[in-house]
C-alpha cells in the first residue's frame, strides 16, 4: 500500500513530470492572494492618506475621547488594526506604533505593538510558506539550497539581526524565512524578541506626540537611524551574532586540527 501524500495541495504531476491539472493548486495560493489583493486595494483607494502623521494630528482629540469612553474596545480595535497593517504589508507601521504610544503610553503601547506585529508577521509567514515553500524545496537551484542550510545553521542570530537593525523593509524580513525552511516557532520567537527595541523607540515618540504637535513640531520617523539609537541596536546585533561567530571559530579550529593530524 502506498503512503498517503503528505502535501495534498501540491500540483498533480504525471510520469513525465508535467503538470496535468491545477484543481488542487488554488487553496495553497488563497491566503497569499487575499493579502496581495488587500495591498492592491489599499493603494487603489489611496489608503496612504489614512495611515499618516497628518491624519493622526487631525484626529488626535477624537482618538483620546474615544479612548476615555471605551478603553478596552480602543485597545482591541488598535491591536486588530495593527495586525491588519502588518499582515497586508501596508505602509505605515511606524505611524501605527507612534499611535500606540500616543494612546497607551510607552510601556503598554510598546507591549501591544510587539504582540500585534508578531501576530501580523506570522500571518504573512504562514501565507507565503503555504504558497511557495514546498514548491521551492524541489525546484530551487543547489546554491539556494546551500544558502538555506547556512541560514538554518545560524537562524536565531541571522533573524535577530534582521529584526534589530532595520536594513530591509519589514515585509521582506517577514517573507524571506518562509522561503528558507525556518520553523514557525523559531520565526515567532526571533520576531517577538527582535522588534522589541524599535517598537519601544517609536512608542516613546508617540508618548510625547501631543507635546510635539502643540509646539508645532512633527515627530522624526528617522529617529531610529540616529547614532544615539542605532548604535545600541548595532551592539545588540553583535551580541546576537556572537554564538554564530563562536561556532564558526570552533569549526575552523577543528578543520585546522584535522588537516594538521593528516599531515
């Protein structure tokens, strides 16, 4: 008796390796298609006007009043909105984080952001892995497979560095691990830990937003790239890489010792 197919949504392939149907393919692509469609719709409706510092400044009094009337509902709606922004890869994550600090303060706002961003990023990860990973695993070239293995060997260090230092857009860092065979648990852990510093930086900006706007100033969204903020993040990144560096040094010493023994 043959083993059941562990991937029931993979394309049907005949004996010559050609596809003979697409009836089981669409469920794999549905989650990612929904997320991509939402992103297109967002730009089509000019949604960038909704998630902006100007919109926040124009409605800050209304937001504070709503918070006073319904604090729990405000928290839940904010968290849901943040998850949607991250899951659909919408621009405006920094503005949403500032809004969290404005509404709930640095501590609570930062905590909410970390949880909501992790959930939203996980949605993207699962959608991408469902659509692509099994197909990539059998189709990619050998050098991609070697890169995948190297990434997996130091996954914690690499992922923490990508989260700590915002070199790449957040949505790219959400997608890439799905293509490289990273486990869901490891992805969620490194995402949660890695976004903590940046989240609290922007939440602290939001905590002082009212005073800034009253003084006629706008918050600096590039604050995280200023030396006083970026240098500590780089320091944390170096710490995150230390286990990987140590592992490489030990491997190099072992290889050198083996070569010496053979000679």
